C-alpha cells in the first residue's frame, strides 16, 4: 500500500473542461515528489485535492489507506507566499496551527524554537514579519507547516519569488528538515532545475494529466555542487525534452 494514493481523480470547475483529468499518482513514505508543468496545467488544483481543500468529482485520494475527505493536522501546506500574520511574532506564527486547536504549552514553544534553530533563524523568534526578509519569512512559514509534524507536506511554488541564492538555501533547508522528520513531500514547481534538485520522482503534468513519470536517480545527500555535474544536467535535459515533446 502506498503512503499517498491518487487514483483516477477528476476535478472540473463549473463551465470548464476538466482541470484534473484522470490523474493516477502514488507516493511512498519519506519520498519527495515534484509536480512539474507549465502554468495552467492543473498543478495547484491537484495539490489542493491532495490537501483535502477540494473534493474530486470522481476517483479517490487515500492517505495511509484512509480516504482523504478534509484538511487536518495530517497534512501541512505551504503557499506561494508566506502568508504570515503581521501582528504575530515569528514564534507565534509558527505556533499558529497549535493555537487554532488549543492553547500552546511550553513544550510547543520549545518545539517551535527547535524548528527555527534547524532553519537557522532562531534569533527571529520575537521579530515581526515586517522585520524579516522574504527568505526569512519563508523559513518561518516552513516551520509553521512542520510544527504539527504532519506526515505529508504539500508545497505550492513556495520559493518562486525569492532570489536565486536564497532559493537554493531554502531548498537545502527543506531537504534536510524533511529528511530529519521523515516527512513525505509533494512539491509543485514550474522550474526544472528545482524539481530535479529536490525530487526523488517528478510527475510531469500537461492538460490536467500526468504525462510522464521521471525517476531522479541522483546521490544523497544532495548539495549545491551537484548542480554542476553531468548527471544532474542530464536529468534536467531529459525533463526538458519531455516537456517540449508534450507541448509540441
């Protein structure tokens, strides 16, 4: 049994052709999968279905064998923008998912600080979002997504607006933190380089369907030097050729 099973899922907005059109995709626990495709191909809609934010019109989504019918603490979600609360400090933003369920206790605060330390921003715990850079805000948002220790983390192009150096640093933070926690990740992107660097597998999406399944057989742990090697660039070329083929 796969950890996450998406079986023949269809979703259509009223008056439109199917945005997600019979998608099948399975993930094993602890894997990082990237969902890659051009804008408008259905990536974000499929991610919302996997989060339980949308319900499929047909097909099934199962998490650890049980039907996924609604969002919950079993799924963490990180959006395209950090969406921090301006009137909350860094640590209070991290603790927000806990606060929505119950009053945080000292153990929760200690866990939040541990996540901030892992992400290299412990000194920002008492600062407000307006006092943080974009990359720092993204790290706080990532800590917030992980605070309830969700077995599944879904990310919708969370680093797209950042400069190249900060983006690379956050990719490394994501890999290290999720490997330490054993988190399973589905990461939406339109960036081939990002998908190859992060993913164990890449689902190439086009016209609401998964049109290619690409295994990324690169060494672990991954470091930035990997990007300069022939193996990495070979996988990037393979992915780009597949994207060009389906778009032709």
